[in-house]
């Protein structure tokens, strides 16, 4: 039965994608005079309206006033905040008004739209349900309470206790919410007609990011097959509701287990059997995977040297030259850019009471790229994504602030840790951090400082902030020691790290190339650290790096590693002159020449 279903599903998908191929023009637009984009509204209706007013997308009556401009909503209208419903209602109205005025509104599917559609309701607030409560009939709740009591409720509950559990888990408005987000409901039908990616004037807009999956399947694969799979999933899930096999109270992540436990009667219809198979298979659709376009964070959290080649392939596959993304709240809650503007990040946490940010509008027009804040006072360009290696203390200190603190802060404590490292605590009276002191290796040779500066030159973003510093009369360096980390030995012991947003294998490949470049022959489990918030690799232990040899370190000759075009381009820029200017006070001439030679060898691989 399973193989037969897969064949029929392939046929369904073929015709679905073929039908959507005719719509491919709806996903790519050229010659648009003005593009306005916001992301991650999360029920913050008032902030959204203020932003649209500030950008002159709507007038004081909230009518479309942007002429032939295109407005892009980069996903996540829903969840966490109280006013998702009025936000959707306004956008639905603006779609028609924009079209009449020669413009367009593009609403993109974000991970929270997909979650609401398929029944992953972990982040729906009670206030969101309450917006639907007036439309909920008592008999509707009674119907599903009876079904829940019969099939899902814990045993031994009194009617009163069961009613309290049911009301707490499924508050007033829950069942109308589910009905309105069904495939034929007002909001469900609307959202299922939306893409996950659009390209306007060569700029791609996507909620999570552009992963290698996007390069592999393209716009039609994402907007056609993956969104089509979600539509198929809903249709068959709703059929199982009516058949009494599933309940609208069942959570998305519980669906496979419920389907697997269900024993179909011998006289079950072919439609029920097919629906069971569809739900089982499509629950694992790539649309919901962490490397899919709705969830991917690699564009933001991975090293530029890891992302640059992957992003290049994805952009080429969809006919774009840059991407605008939401999903990941930006440090400092400002609009940011990476990779020389190829990535623009616009999730500035507009749901203030949850994310502590405000609404910011990205504007792309003949004048270039600018940002307008919801208060109408801030007009600026995106700023460079801050270099962050390790969790920062007090107010998310920048790397420049950390450099100043390490170089000039007062030494208040000095101690040895369990690994024998020389830990120095420094403070400027406002911020206090820990650091590792390393002695100077020789005249003019500060290997940890050289590693940090080289990392900055090539945008590796793996070496913590390090500065030259004399401590208690001894010349050496201080290297920032973040909070909340473990080393590779501990990670192996725990078997952890699989949940990182940036694949550890890819980070290790970057580490191997780095160690070839720096000729670090002594990398070990103590010198590979991981920040526990994002599982970002942090590289320390460069005391034996920067040898005067031009060859590959002996330990790496048998290790397979890949040198991508991004690495080659970065290495090609490491000329003797460039290195001498940046590192001449922390590396001697012989080491600079050897480093330049190794860089040339990498660039020519």
C-alpha cells in the first residue's frame, strides 16, 4: 500500500507543479519602482500600522497610498502577539487596493504560518484565540470535548477536571481558529495561495534563508512542490477529522504517532487508507526541516566563509543577486547586512514586549537601500552585521568595545582554571569579563593576537577577541573568554551539538582550512570550544601556530577538507603587504612571508 501511495503522490505532485509552472511569473518581477518590506509582525498590529504609515504605504485611513510600489511581508504575521487577525485582515484588504492602484502586496509563508496551518500551535497566544471566541458555538466545543474525552483524555478524570484541562489546553476561540486556518477557511485558503520566496528586481525575499535546498529545487520546488505538499497534508488531515481518526486538538508533532497507533478496521475505505499514508509521509516534508527556506538560519549565524558559496549557488538558481530575510531577530534590533550586502536581515523584533525591538521598513528604490523606523524619525541604510564570537556580556558589547575593555580594563582577579589556563578578570567599572592570558612567544610574536586579526581579515568569525596586553609585568595577550561554552572533549562525552543552526561538520571543515592557513599543528579537544546558545565553534590555542614552514601541517595531510571559492577568494587577498600591515607588529617577517605563501597555495587549489 505504501509504495502504491508514493507512486500516486508523485503523480499528484507532478500535476500540481505543472499547474504552478504557469504561475512562475508570479514569483519573479522586474521594473518595480519601489519595494517596501517588513518581517516578523507576530501579532504586533499597531507597530505594523505605524511602520506602513511611516513608509507612506497607507494613508491615515489605512488605505493603500503607495501607487505602483510592491509591499513584501517576509513571513511570520502570526503567533506570540495578540493581534494577528487584524493584521491579516488589513493585508488582505491592501492586496486588492494595491492591485487596483498598479502595485502589489506579497505575503510570504513564514514558519509560523506553516505551523498554524498544520497544527503546530505552540506559540499561539490566548489573546489570538480570543479574537475568534465570539464566533465559536457551544455545540462546537461540546462536540470536540466529547471526542477528546473518548479518545485522548487521561484516564480517571472527573468531568469537572476534564473540563478544566480541556479549557486550559483549548481556550475559547480555539476551534474557530482551527476552522479559519483549514484549507477552505478564510485564512487557511488565503495563506495556502502564498509562496515562500519571491524575487523582485533581482532581490529575493524569504522568511528563514536561502539554503542549499533552494539551489537544489529552485523556485518551483519551493513554491510549487513544498507548499503543495502542505496543501495536500491539510486536505487529508481534515478528511481524517471527519472520519473520526484524528482530532483538531492533535498537535502536529503527534500526528505520526497517532497515525501509526491507529488500527484501521477491515472495512476502511480507500480514502481513509490514503489519507493515513499522506499524513504519515508528508508530516516529514522538507518544508518543515531546519534547512528549509522557512527555518534556515545559516545565512545569519554561520561564518561568511561557510555561507558564501552556498548562498551564491542558491541566488543563481532563483535568478537573484541578494536576499532579504526575517526569522532571526537581529543583534541591536537594527536592519543589518552581511556579505557586502548580499544578505539583508530585517527582523528587528517589532513585537516589543517579547523581542524588545520595533518595526523597521526596508525600502529599495532608485535612491538605493534605506530603512525607515515606525516612529518616522530614523532614516538610514542597513549597518554591517556585528562580528560576534561567543556570548557577550552587559548589553551585547561589540568587538570594538571588547578590544578596548581587554586592552585598558582594570585587572581585578587572576587565577588558574582546571585546565591550567591563566584566567584574568578585567573590568572598566561598568562591564566585567573573563579572559585568558597568553605569554608572548618571542620578540614581536603574539600568536593569539595574530590569529584574531587574521580571522577579522577573512571574516572567519571563529576566533574570540584578542589584544596585546602586559599583565603584572609580563608581555602577552588577553583573549576574551565567553560564558556558557563547552570544549570538544565535553561535547564528545555528552554526544551533544546536533541541534546547531550551523552544521558542525561544515564548521570543522572551516577549522581544518584555517589550521592549514595558520599552520596549526597542535589543535586538540581543549582548543575547540562551542557556544551553547548557537553551537558556534570558537577556535583558541594558537600558541604553536604560524610556523615559518610553507607546507601543510603533518596532522592535516590525511584529513579531507574542502577549499571553496569563498576561501580561495579570501586567501588570494592575503598578500605579504596586506599581512604585514595588519599583523606586522604581532608576527615577524619570516612568519608573515610563510603565511602569505600558504595563503597563495590555498587560493590556487
